[in-house]
């Protein structure tokens, strides 16, 4: 596959999965206002920053996938393991980015239902990663993924990682 076709596939995947799951659903949930709670203005600013970081993080990862001659979609995987950029700190920065966008919207919209949805999504992501994705990546990338798995934490970066850089 060419870089252009991988970019198109990544764009389509992004529209149909992360945008729907990470933006459209939280927006729809918050639009009825039944889950609204009082949130200080400073937390709404934090929500905006979290949302923006989530979007930027996801786009950064998507670009890395295209450069690795593939897409984030499991049906069009990369030819090589993606272990650079945010993947140096967290094995799952795409999922973390979507969660940052969802939790950011929870603050921005002042809606506890969006936060509950984010917690549900985090649990679903964890189960998917542990029981499917890590196994699939081990078989697809063999020793390269094993080294990455040992070196990089699944979700929460080690503070020592940042101190060495």
C-alpha cells in the first residue's frame, strides 16, 4: 500500500471510530444537560487543554502509523511496530489520547455522564488491549514487540522515563 492510501484509510478510520467514540458520543451525551454539574471555570480550562492534548496526541500517533506503512485499523496493520514518539512513554497513546479527549469534554461540558462514559471506555480499552491487542502484536512483531512490552508501561508512564530524556 502507498503512503497516500494509508493516509486515506487512517483518515476514514479516524472519522468512523475515534471521532465517533471520543467526540460525537460525549457531545451527544452532554447535549441533554441532565448530567450537568457545577465545575469551577479553571477546570473547564483544564478540560479544554485535556481535549486539545487528546486530539494532538491521536493525530501524532496516526501520522506515525501512516509512516510505518499501515493504519490504526486492525484490518490494515503497520508493516513495522510503532515504538517512537509518544509510544516511548506509554504503549497505548492512541487510547490514552481518546480518553483524554473524553475526560476533557466531561470537564468542559460539566457533565458526570461523560465522565462515567470515559470510565466505561477505559475499562473496555483495557480489556481489549490485554486480551486481544497485545497477543496479536506479539505474534505479528515477535521479538521487537517483546522488547517494547518490557521497556514501556501499558498505560501510566514511569516518571524515571521523563528524567532520563
